C-alpha cells in the first residue's frame, strides 16, 4: 500500500523532491515515508525519494544521521541514480559526524566507508567517479583525520581506468574537491604537483580550472 508521500512521488516525480524535503525535516512520519521510497521497486518513486533524501541531508544532516548505516548499505546497490544521491548524502552527514564523539573515536564515516568511496572511483561509470570525487572533497573538509588518505587517492585520478578525456574531466572535479579543504592542508606539495601537470591540459575547461586553482596555492 502506497503512503501519501509515495503517491506524490509517483505522480510528480523529481519535481516534488524539494517540497517534500522541507516537510521531511519537520515531520518524522514524512521522513520515514521518504526512506521507504528509496527502496521502492517503482523507479519514479525511488528516484524522487533519492533526490529528496539528498536535499534533506543538505538542509539538516542531523535528521538523517541516525540512518547513516542504511545509506552505507544503499551505496553498494546496483541502482546508479540512487548510488549517486547516496554518495552525496553520506558526505553531507560528515558535517555532524564529529559531534559529541569521545576522544579518539573516528565517527561513523570511518576507513571502511572511505574505502567504499575509493572503490567507486574505479566504477565503470565516469559520472559515479565524478560524484565520488566531489563528495570526497566535503568528507576531507569535515573529517581532518581522513584528509591525507583522500588526498593520496585524488592525486591518482590520472591513473583511473577511464578514457583520457574522462580522466581530464575527473581532474577538473579533483581541483574543485581540493578547493573545499586546501586551507586545512599543511603540506600542499602533492596537490601542487598534480595541478601543475594539468596547466597544459588539452581540455580547455580543465586547464582553466587548473590555472585558477594553481594561482590560489
């Protein structure tokens, strides 16, 4: 039996996502219905629910933080669109992952989850890799103890198993990721060397991003 929210998603699709998200952050019942929608067999409902959850995580990540482990499981699924949204949801939840943690605790976004993100960089879909790179920038900003490992992976974008053109695009995403947390990096040598390699990138958009970022280092 479809709930009220799922009926709205079925009728309006993604158009309803932002509107329902505003309700979900205020109403637990609505939020529960949205979470249920993320595993619906109805593709239209699932896509709308995924977009809605992404918006909720942006507006008020605390609302979804108790469901952190649910999203970790969803990221392993086969649904590409759901995966893209969950990648961003989890990165948004790192904003509150450090709150009220005992000294020495890593939080829910730990090395195990981080390794899932690193594996997604090798996904056959370049869009998945691009979304992951962007999300890793936010994770690095919010989780300083993971910052070095993230940097080590992002500077290896040129070796990912994608076409040359795709790798050029992904390099551009890496620059944007670095921008999110560069102020917290003490030793910028690796990042600087990576950017220098792309100052003459044949892809105009990537070259311009490299030039802009390099000038700020």
